C-alpha cells in the first residue's frame, strides 16, 4: 500500500508510484495493493473541512498523482474512493464514540469575502472546477463515500464522481446553499446537478439553497445509495469494484417522466417560467444570485458542456463581487460569532425543563425544547391551553413526518419527552424553569417565588420570557438572583431565529452562558442585551410602528406605507405588522416605552382608539386590514374618524419621506442602544435587527445600511425632521459624533 500524506509509504507500493512521494498535509491519498485508492479530503484531526486555496492545491496534486499512476497502464489503479477525514484515526479519538464525521462543508467563506474583482472570482471557479474535473478524466471509476456535511463545493466535488454512496447518519446533509451567500455554485454544481436530476429539482435545490437529509437526497436522485454508517466504506468499495469489473465509469442514468420532459424538451420553458415567477415575488427580487443560477442551470441543458461551465464560472465572478454577497457573507460571520456564545466557559447543558404558561409562547417554547431533546414539562392553570399545546406539537410533528424530515419513532420520542399538567409538583429535577405567563410583574414575581418553594435547585436557570418587564425587578427577593435571566423568544418561537438573552443587574456570566448555549441548541441566535425597557428589538421597533401610526393619521394610506417598507426590503409593512401583533399589545408596549423615554416615544393616539373600538387586528376579526389579512378592516373607520377630528387636510407622504421617517429613527435608536451599553458591539445591532425585525439582510444589517446611506445624510435629515415635526426625530450625540468622524 502506498500512502501520501501524513502516514509513511510501504516499499512495495512506493515502487509502483512513478513520482517522488507527495508531501500532503491537508488531504490523504492511499493506494492499496488491490488497486483501490482512497482520497481523504482532510486530516483525521480536522473537525471542519473547507476548500481553502491550499486544500485545492493538494487535491490537484493528489489527482495528478492518480492520473499519472493510471498512465502507467499496468492496471494497478482500479478505482478511487473520495471521502472525508477518518474521525476514528484522530489523535486521542475514542473508537466507540468518534467525533462528528464531515465530508466537506464547501468553499472557505473567507475566500468569498476577500474576492472583490469579478475576474478573480471567475478564475477561482475555473481553478476549483478544473481540479475536480480530473476525477472525471480518470478511467477508473470514482465513488464519493459521504458522511456528515457535504455542502457547496463539497457536493460539487462529489458530483464529479461517478457514484455517491451516503451514510444514513443524523449529521449528514447535502446541498448547494451558495445563494444564501449571494453567489452561485461555481465548481460545476449548476451544470452537473441539472443534468443529473433534471431542471425542476435542480432549480428547487439551487435557487432556494435547500439542504437535503440522506433519504431526501436518495429520493431526489442526488445520491445513488444509502447505507448504515458502519457500512459506508465497504459499500463504496463494492460499488467501485462492480464498476471496475465492468470496465465502466458512471453507470448510465436517464431522466425520466416529468424530469425528462421539463428538462430535455421545449416544455422546460414551463419550469423556467415558474421559477422566474417565484423569483420576482416578495423579497426574492432583492437577491440577484438565484436569477443567475437559473440562467446557469438552463445553460446546462442548452449548451455544450464546456460552454455551460464557462457560463457558470462567469456568473460566480459577477455575483461574488456584488454588495449583496458581501452583506450576506458579513451576516454569515455574525451568525458564526453568535453560535460561539454557546461555547463560553461556565455554560451548562439543559436536560430537564419546566415551562410555566401554555399560551402562544409557552406552548411553542416547550414544544421546541422537546423537539431538540430536552425532557420538558409544560404547566398552566387551565387545561384548555395545555390541550392546544399538545395538538400544536402533534401538528408540527405530523408535518415533519409527512415531509419525511423525521421518522415516526423520532416523532414519538418527542411526544414522550413532552408532558403537560395543571399541577407544578416538585421541581427538584429541573435544570431550566421558564415562565411565559401573563405580562404582569406581580404575577411573574409570585410564580418565581413559588418555583423556589417547590424545590427548584439553586443552580437551575430561572428564566422569564417577558417582552417588556424588568428582569432586575424580578430578581428582587429571589434566592440566588444570579441565575434569574430573560430568555426572550419571538413569536412564533418555532420559527423566529432570534433569542434576546437579558442580563438583569445580578445575573452572572454562567447563567448568560447557559442561556446562550440553550438558544444555540434550539437552533436560535442569541444576542445578549442589558436589562432595559423593550430590550433591543422592541425598543427599536417602538419608534418605527409609532411613526407609521402618525403617518396614517396624517393621511398616508396603510397600503402606501407598507409598500414603501416592502420596497425597502422589509418582509412585512408596519401596518400589517400592527394588525398581526395586535393594537392592544402595541398600546401596552408603547406605554412602557413612553414611561422609559418620555421625550421620544409618546404613543400615537391611534393605538388607544383602535383598542377602544376593539379593532385589535387579526385576533379580533380585523384591524387596518380584514380578519384574514385581506381587504379593509374595521380599523379604517377608526382611522377616518381620527383624521376628521384633526381638522387638517389629509396628506399622502412621498416614498422618500416614508422611508426617512420610518427607517432613519430606527438607525438612531439602534445606535442609542449601543451607546447606552444595551449591547456590546455594532454586530449585535446588525444581527439582532435582521433576525428580530427582518431588517433587510441584503444590507448586511442596520449599521452597514446606515454607513452606506451616509451617517451625515441621516443626521442632517433627522435634524430637518426634528425642526418640522418634533423633537422625537432629534438624533443622538453618538450618531452625530459618528457622522463627523466618518
Ligand atoms: N405573544 C407574543 O408575541 C410574545 C412574544 C414574546 C414574548 N411574549 C411574552 O410571553 C409571555 C406570554 O405571552 P403569551 O402571548 O404566550 O400569552 P398567552 O396569554 O397566550 O398565555 C399565557 C398563559 O399563561 C397562563 N397563566 C397565566 N397565569 C398563570 C399562572 N399563574 N400559572 C400558570 N399559568 C398561568 C394562561 O392560562 C395562559 O395560558 C408574556 O410575558 C409576553 O409578554 C409574548
């Protein structure tokens, strides 16, 4: 057996290798006496395999070695298996519990960040793809043996192999998520995948950046065989020998049925039209990469192979240099930064949770905990919400099993971890106690005292999901106040990606670390915020919705206000948002905010008027819009009456006025939060508001948006608005200072 890489070559096989041994550090190539080569994409001790410039160079050298070995013509290379690092061979690895497996997570995102010239991007695409193409040039069959993440460039490499054999393991995922970083797959992915599985499925995967679990990948035709993880290499070997025995490379694969008709005949125009329509809708229109990817996929079916590859490389070059890609890459690094918060010293694991209050939030949070492996008890004073909570979880699980994202036995295990009761009982065996009862300080203080009386351990996290009350106030009188913390989920908790971790006056670092770890385990991004009215998200949202209400009173239509914000890139306009959260909640929150910031946050009178008229929004059968969100709601009459009582003629604000009055104060409020120490870094503002209120991701976050817009421009306009419309617009000193400093 000859080995290039970290282990030494044996004399027998070394004699067959034509050139001097390769000194490879990142990939490992072993050629057995039986002619079976194994190319490992990373060293055994590498937990993360990405395609860096160095790794691609070593892959190139390894492929050259295989090609020259084959050129000997002595039949000593029969087949090649490409696979990830061997975690069982890592120094100190426990063979029974090896580290998580990994095939390849794709291109190094640092590289994507650094490329600013389209030509450099195109050259990088050509370079990577031409290395992978060498696997196709080999006469010997090449089998990808995949376990763990196989994403982006990793899957593109696997698509140059003749077959893909995959381990049916929980950590295995396959996909081409490049559009999420504002680029297109550039190493042949759009071409090879489209030809392999047909246009409709390829578009669905590539344009949406979808990731597939092994079974889904098998069904869609991306992979060829699924095996238990212990059999991965054996099965890959079997397939390799079968092809080698037949003297064949890739086995013939033909598109059939709909995949054939919508790919290989003029009927593909139907698939293209449907994809174009989806890309023109909603926020998709702000992202150029999916449109480019569509063009590339089409080229795979209409152009010669080399030309298709060239179109793809050019598209990658064009996309990688866009501001949108740079913004999305910036956000990617911010999400990685937040994930690391879950690994801080002192963070403990939550195994057993108790959630009090089974309403909208409590039910969602408890269900999520159970789904992510925590034994969870949900308790409420009434049985009805608990029954609804059980049904809600069942519906979620049914959906997951129907879409084959979960097996039936896994769904059953989740239900087994989820218990409901109207009796709290003993809390001795609890790591996390979290309340989601009514928003009332006295009630929250009382239930916390009760939890302590029921034997909650001193080191269990005592958490509140409050959206506006003081965590510090809840710490008063609670033994060990250092573990009292706010863990603020957003509605619906299953979907919303942000969790504000609220540090009260006495909260200690271990509690913050544990809450962050919990949030990350639940698939959320934690942002640590100091205890202050509205925390970060609701504080920034308050002036935004308040101003929308004032614009309504002045005469702007809900449709025009919402359209301006949708055109800015928000996922929903403020008027529809008010209907969704309810005018009662808006009124309550705005009172709290007014109490804390009387100068700037005086609530618009529309809130109280809507509450009085019981036009609360969707929960009451309609607000500004109808009950189902369509047409005019009963709140329009309330609005009309208020407008009449003002006695001033209605005035529809222009697009630019709407944008400046709604978005610039949001910028000002965000910088105030930073300067007051609510959050530590501008990054928290960027990520927090993208994840919390849907601030357009293509801007890269609010501080990047503000700098692009020009801080001086924003300050000047806010000053002007303050002179004309009131001091609420006056920019803070921090924003002024930054505008001067540039
Ligand atoms: N709804 C949202 O959008 C949202 C978002 C973030 C945070 N929050 C916060 O989450 C908390 C809960 O909000 P919600 O919308 O889920 O409320 P909800 O009214 O839907 O549910 C509250 C539940 O608590 C139960 N309850 C009341 N007092 C109780 C007690 N003493 N013991 C046990 N159960 C009790 C009620 O029966 C009800 O089922 C509030 O603090 C709210 O501010 C709400």
